[in-house]
């Protein structure tokens, strides 16, 4: 079932009014949000993305107005990595949508089948600033344990390096950013082979729980051209690690909207494991409390707020993460 802005509840409103309204600055740049037109999905094989919302620019703006009322919001839009999607049609449509907002940007969807010359054309002629690859397209067929070059080819990386493109990377492999193959690949790519590529490691470098980022942070911090987005991480512990041990200028706000975080629930940490939990799909009971589950994006924002308080961030540092770092990275100018 797709998410709906009309499902915003009194419990969500309470969290905004009492917890978040004084935390979220007047400017927000969401550096991890997806667009999707279901018309671009293949009828078969049917997959989870068929239940996702139609997410065009008006939908993104409507949600932003509901989630962060009164704020000036712009986006780094990422192509949606749905199996069987018409990649060319999806990228054309996303670009047309993003071009309606001069302060938003696009990382186009890329699969191993995308030709390097097509990537170069979109960057040089159409304003695409980066790439959104995904493990679901791995040439190995192993979507859990594939390495970066198996779903973003070296030929594509060479073009991205030549043009200085961004790459938003959801790392694969069971240990995520703590995996030795991923760390060695990123050290080689950032330090030697592709030094002009700018990497955004999504989801706190894919640390939905505490362990991976604690293991990897010292090596990641030493790499050039590494940024992070905070999207979909609802456990406060990895956020504390990132806020306290990384260069705060390399951290970006992202929501992973629409459907990946605008549901009621969160990404639950279970030791070193984690799992998506939609409370609307689970028969929970709440006999001991008045509150009810809230939107996962608000769970994420609460974790960011608590981490900022624990680490002792200033208002300026909070604003940096929500928008100022993005203005410097992507050449965005707020009014």
C-alpha cells in the first residue's frame, strides 16, 4: 500500500509541535529522496515497488509542506532502483520534474547496462549531477554480497571521474561499510583510481545499527571525497558515532522519502541486525501508553535531535547538516 500525506496523524502532529518544530531550521535540503512514476515499471515481474506511490515534484512538495511546515525545502532526487523499470523513460521523466525547481538536483538511475556515453550526455547537456546505482542490478545476480564495481561498472566510474560526478551509494555486503572489500575498494577509488568522484554513502554508510560505522569510521574519515546522508536511520547510536567522529561538513540530511520512510514505524536495530518494521502490517497493541506509532521519518529526525544534543552541536552545526553543507556541495542558493 502506498503512503498518503492524508494519513498524517494527531500523534505525528504532537511530535512535530513538541519535539521537532524548534529543531528543524527554516531551510531544508533533502539529499536523498526518490521519484517514481509507476507507468515506468514493468508489469512483470511484480515487486515491492509496484505498491509505491506516484512521486512527482508536486508530491514531494506536498509531503515537505506537511512534514516541515513553513520551511523552504529543495531536493537531491535519486532515481528509483526498481527491478524491471524502464531506465531511460524513468530518467527522462525525473529530469523533467527536477528541472521545474532550479534549486533541486538529480542523480540519475544507473544500471550496468547504461552506456557511458549516455551518462556523459546527461551530465554535460541536461544538468544531471550524479548517479544512483543499486545492488539489485548486480551483474553477479547476488544482491546481498556484491561489490561496488559489480553494479556500477568501471567504464561508468571512469566517466563519473572524468566529469566529477556524485555517486549516492547504498553499500552492499553483510557488513556494509565495515566490510573489508568495500573499504579497500573505496580507499582505492577515492585515493587513486577515481579521485574526482564525490561519494555520498547513504544511510550513515549503511549503518542502520551501531556496529558497522563504529568499525569503519576511522578509515572512512581518512578518505577524500566522502560524504554521508542520514536517510532512514532511526537508531540513535550510528548517528552519534557519525556526529562525534566525522567531519561535520561531510554530513547531509536525507529522508529516503517517499515510501521508504513516510510509513508508520521505523528501521529497528536488533543487535548487529536491523529490519524494516511497518506497524500497520503488524498486530501491535498498546495497553500501557497513550501514544501511537509515528512516521519513520520523524523517528529519524528524533534520533538526529537526540544525537545532536548528546554530542553538543550548535545551532549552526545543525543548520549545516540540514542545508548549508548541501549548498556548498551542490551549488544550491536558497532565497
